[in-house]
């Protein structure tokens, strides 16, 4: 897959939200590519800069409600103020270019670490830094091999993890609690990210681990209820 040009416009010192929006729009329009699509939390957009862009001929505008997103082939996309769940929708998608307008640093931190976008700040642009290979310690009790298997299976599907792989994980976590007990959620998340899994899949697996640590049980289909990884 060809690398997609990505940028994130961040709020800097002595900055304004409208200046931040302007940087994002300018960068996107400077990129070669197809028509522009703008995605915002609501149809009402509290920005004159974005309103002008949306009113331009050929620009499509979608709000989060009722819009699944994710299909950006041949288009340039501007994602305004996304939370983590909506950032996950543009992780790894094909597009001519994508620019994100950051609202909350906590929501974008992991996306920035994974995607390594250009960072747009007042008066300067931070180019993507060379990314060293992730150095994540192997996980014990066969969990390393389980996550490698799950990552390989998920990579074969355009939409990520399938229900049967999820059921296998949930069943193993319940049937082999001693396997997972010493492993932290942070370790599982780091390993899944190092394996290049989609952000939604990373969140799903980390959530399963957290729920088991909280004493929760899972509903697993009968065909996998007694399943354990070797």
C-alpha cells in the first residue's frame, strides 16, 4: 500500500482555533489529489474557514452521525476534531491525503505515534521523524504467539478481526486465566501496535484483557466456548 500523506494541525502557543483550522485547510489544498471531503462532529460547523471550504464546488461534507467513513480512495480528507474512536476510522485507509484538526492531545497521541504525520504548528511544520523498529519485550505463557496469530489473521481481512477470532480470544481468556493473569493491558496494547494491527483491533483486544482483569465474563458462541489456544 502506498503511504498516504498525513498531517495534523495542532494548537500552539499564542494560537487560535481558527488559525489552526486555516493551517489544516491550506496543507490539504496544497496536496495533489482528487476531490475534498470534510468530516465534522455535527453538520453545524463553528468555523468560518471550514464553512468556506465546505461551500466550495465539489467539496463533500459529512457529520459523524450516520456516516461510517473510511472510503477515501481518490479523495483528500479533512477530519475535524475527532475523538479516538473516529480517528480509528481513518487509520490505514487509502486516500490521496488526510489532514486532522486536533482538539484534544490525549485523543490523538496514539494515532500520531502510529501514523507519524506532519505536524502543523504556528509558523513551522514538523516533518515526520524516522521511526525505529518497535522494541517490545516478548510476552510469556504463549500470549506472544497468540497475538502474532491473531494479527496475521486480521491482516487478511479488509475490516480487521472477525467474530470467530474474537470468540477464540475471549474463550482462551476465560478458559486459561492463568495464562493472561500476569500480563498487563499496556503490554498487550504495545504488542498489538508493534504487530501493526488496526487501531480498532488494538482497542478491542485491550478491552477484553481489561474486562477480564475486572472480573467480567464473556458471551462466546457455543462452537468456541471450550476453545483454548495450544
